[in-house]
């Protein structure tokens, strides 16, 4: 299992990452789990350092909205590890909002 500290906030972040939403950025995740960004961003960095999460800057012209956002998603290994961890830690309490009908963004990428 993970070699990093897993808090309730970490589990909350993982649940959101499992939601299938293609546009997950730090502030959006923080709002969904009702936690401060000062907690969420270090969790995302830790998950990325451990190879569960990949991130990329959003593309396109964002002058009308403001600064670019950094988008986060679970990679295939992180996806399976997150599911196992949530099942182990939250069991029946898990509120995974993952939709199996949604295709992960990395499918079909080379």
C-alpha cells in the first residue's frame, strides 16, 4: 500500500479524483471536499511524487477567465491503488463518485 501518510483529507481528494471529472484543478477539488487549498495542494503534490497522479497545465486561451489551471488525474496505477485504499479505509462508507461509463483521459494516448 502507500508509503505516505494517508489522512481523511487524502481519502477525500482520492474520491474526487475517482469521480471521472476531466477538469479537476486544486481549487475545484478543495471546494468539492470543503477543505482549504493549503491542505489540498500538498496532498496532490504528494500523490504526484508517489506516481499516483499526473498533472498538466490546461491548454488554450484563458485570457477571458484568468490564469491557467493545473489539471490533475489519477494514472492507471493510481486509479487501482486509490480504489483499493478507499475500500480498505472507508469500506461501505466510501462515497466514490466514479462513473465506470466514463473513459479515463489516458486511454488511447500514446
